[in-house]
């Protein structure tokens, strides 16, 4: 955003269009690369949370079966 804020300045207006386009593309590519890295970490965290949820549900199921067996045995 700091780069975009410089656009109305004469120093940016007088630059050759190719240079401005190149700088803009470089900034966009860098931002996309950072976002992809962050999204990869988020996806990993979601997978881990899902596996933990499944593990918790399995434990609740095991506890329910155990309590049912104990009640039937008495």
C-alpha cells in the first residue's frame, strides 16, 4: 500500500511506464508469495484441528460404548 500511495507523486508520474509496471508486478508477486505461504500454514492448522476433532469424537464414542457395556453387565 505504501508503494501505491506514491503513485500521485511526480517522481512516479515521470517514470517510464515499463519501470512502474515492473515495480508493480514485483510487489504483487511478493504479496502473492507471502499470502500463499500464510495460506499453506493455515491449511496445515485446519488439518491438524480436524484430526484432533476426530480423535476427540472417537474418545467420546469409546467412552459411550464403555459406559453402555458397564450398564449392561450390571
